[in-house]
C-alpha cells in the first residue's frame, strides 16, 4: 500500500510530465466485490472496483464514455467498463450496485480500447476509502513520464529514496505479468486444439487426394503417355491439394471471423483472483496465419498421393477401370 505522504513524495520524482505545476500522476485504490454473472446468476464472481481521482482521466487517453455520463467525484456514483457490463448483472446505466452496506448508482459505461480496465468498475477513490475504511491509503500510482528515456531516472530516484518502499514497472510490463498465467493457459489450449485439428485435416487431405488419384488413374496415365513427365504430375496433384486447402482455410477464416471476432467472455485470473472479461480479435495477421497453415496442410496432405500418382506405371494405370 501507499500512504498519502508516500504519494506526495512520488509525485516529486524527476521524469514525471507536468501540466504547469501539477504532475501527471494519480494514486488509485483497488478492491474486489462479488457480483453475479449474467450466464450463472447463482455463482457470484470477483469484480475489481478501482478508486480513481480527477487526475486519473487525463492519464488514460484511451478512455471514453460510450453511454451515460462520468460520475461526480465525492458521490456514490460509479461507471462500469463495457466488458464488465456485458458479463455481470446490475451494471447498466440506472442500475444500483449493492455490496454489503454500500449502494452505488451506475451512471455511465466506458470503454478503454479493449484493455483490462473494461473489466472494472470505477468510483471516486475518496468514496471507496471511506466505504472500506482504508483511511488515506492507496495501492498504486499511475504516472506519465516526460519521455520513454525518463524511466530509468524515475525508477532510480524512487528505489534509492529511503522514505519509500515501492516497485516500479512500465504499465505494459505490469499487465503482462498480471495476465501471464491466463495467457499461457489460453495459448496452450488454443495451440493444442489447433494441432489436433491440423492432424485431422492432414489425414483428411491424404484420403481425399488418394481417392482423387485412384479415380483418375487412367487420365494420369494418358497424360504420361502423351509426354508429361513425373514432375508435371507431381506438381498438378500438389496444386490441387493446396487449392483445396486454401478453399477450406478461407471458409474456416470467414467462419472464425463471423463467430468470434468481438466475442466477449470472462474467466478467473488466478494471479489476481478477480474475474477478467476479454474479447477475441480475429486480426488480418491471424487470418493470414490461418491461410498459411491451411496451405501447409494441403501441401503435406497431397504429398504422398502426388508421389504415388507420379510413380504409377503407365500400362497398369491404363488398365484401371
């Protein structure tokens, strides 16, 4: 935690950008409350509530109100993130959040460029301190530096100050650490499923192309008799297999984009023991990667049937069917 005097000292650190005489830094407080999920109302989830001050808003250029209005500082009004509103009950504009003896009126919905803040509920830090008897204490301080190179001087000044005992991190590094376990879990499951489906697709391509080669054995033998070499046959079968893979990849990419792009869900972050809402994004880079893997699977799946077609003896093939 950070006491009020600690916050005052931190704001004097070199490297912090200033608006006139005021440092662009905001001390914030975080608590966890229980709210029912929309999908499972009987199973409450841990939802983070962030106490902010007026100076917190200018620090977050990605922040914007998309419905309702900003809460008034010094009151029991709150605003909810777009992701939290979609996953938990009683977070629409006009609803009242009841937690223990506290009642907070939801007056707005905000978004934060898809960031983790959209999972949170925001309230005046002073109000939150009073509700949970936190006194003049905070948990974190967000500061904007003059330049990216100011970080080292800022960190060294704070860590060498005997009045403070703080940890300093860049914001992206902090959130990367917070979500490390969850990210690893999602990637492991995702790549595992993709690998299994890829193996199935390869075997499907092999069976399809073996069937195609078998049904067109006389055609292939006729081409060979007319002077086409084994390389031409090999390339034609591989090309057909890759085109089929590309068509399948395009259909799969379109289905993935329509079904999952922007799809929101939530899960427990076991490092913070709070619920995290997040959305899937099917980006052009991911679509390109999917098409590349589809071509690769078509190439692998058509390789052995292509070799068989190229090595097929002409007399034997002409007697087929």
